[in-house]
């Protein structure tokens, strides 16, 4: 069997990829993590993965992890490392370029600055796009996946908050335009199929999305699942950008980009379902988490 190195194998995307590859039992999985003794790492090991220590900031550990590997899934974390993401990504891409790798699947995103002629600034998109183009420039046989907004963000970045009117509210500047979303746990289903079909995917960008709903439709689905009244509030971009947390302006420009650039992503949803037929709609995903939302 071919061996796949999964970067960030105990994180959201990497963990999903490692899990789906192990489920299919068609690849040997080498899972790279900063903490090989964590519970998540131990679980991967118990399922048959080879767990190795490695860090994107440490080029020697990347070179060691790449020995004897046929394919690689790569992902970098802006929200954990911010300005260090480009360095981490280049370390990984250079290590892949120097190894005997047949297929590199890298989690990237489109360029907001390029599309908007620098009107919008969204580093967590643009840094990944720059890494995508760097990998292209080195001639690495690559597939790039552009992953939609996580459904899971409604428990982390944008949890509904109780308001004085008795309802629960969340908000941002997407307006009434659909926002493509996906369950983080489903990302690996698409990526595993990409690894199984390299001749059909190398050189391509694959958008990964499980649903394409307006924010109000997300709120309605959460209301049905939880039994609470959950509402979406439109918050103007210039207001959201001033919120007191690091990355607020970045997220404001991300929603502005999504709102203007993508009237819908139905084609990505269709392609994702073709690659992974068990891709969950938001309704399916949230219906199993109603108690968590209610809490």
C-alpha cells in the first residue's frame, strides 16, 4: 500500500483526513503531530497509524517524516500561528519538493487581495493562496482543496448568544447571500477520494462544501435542532472589523469577499458529494447536536 503523510493529524482537517484514510484501509497512514503522546495521537495509533513527531517550524522533522512517503496532505494554521504561517508553509512545501512524493494535496484558499484589487485584506486566505502558487512554481504534482466555512464554527467563532429579547443571536456581514459550509469531519472523505484518483485530480483545485445556505437558513436549522429561537443579525463590515479580537478585520473582509464573489457554490457542493456521497448537509449535521446548541 502507498504511504500517506498527514500533516496536523490531530487537528480538524488533518484529523479528518487521517481518519478517512484509515477507514478505507487502502493506504498506510503516517500521522505527523507536535504531541505524539496526546489522546488524539494515541487514538490514531490504536487504529493503525504510524504516529511521528514533527513541527512545521522544524525543517529537520519534516524531512525525516517524508522519508519513504508516496503522498502528503498538508495544512497550515493561520489562527494558531498568524504571521508565521507563510514560513511554516514554505518549510513544508520545500521539504515535499525535495522528497520523492507522487501526490501533494494542500489545503489552500483563493486570493481575496488579488480578486478585490487590494481593496479587501484577508491574510488567512491570501497567505494560503501564496503558498499554493509557490507549490505550483516548484512543479510539485499537487491538488489544492479550498475548504468552505466549517459548520463547527457555530460552536467556536460564532456561537449564538442570548439577547434581551429571549432569542439567541449570531451575526456577521454575509447578508442574505449563501455561505458555503462543511462539517470538518467530512473534509477527509473528499481528500481520501482525491488520493485514490490522483490522475483525475493533480493540477486541479477542488472546492469542498457540504451545503450552501444563507445565514438565516443556518439559524432556522439550529432553531429546529435545539428548540430555541436562534436568529442571524447582519453586522456591517465596518462594525464587525472593529470587534476586539485579533483577526476581526480579516474575518470581516472574508465575509465581504464571500458575499461579493460567490452568489452560490452549488457546483462545489455537487462535486463534493460526487467525491464523497456521505457528505452531510447542515440540517443532518446539526440535528445530531441539538442538545449541545441548547446548552
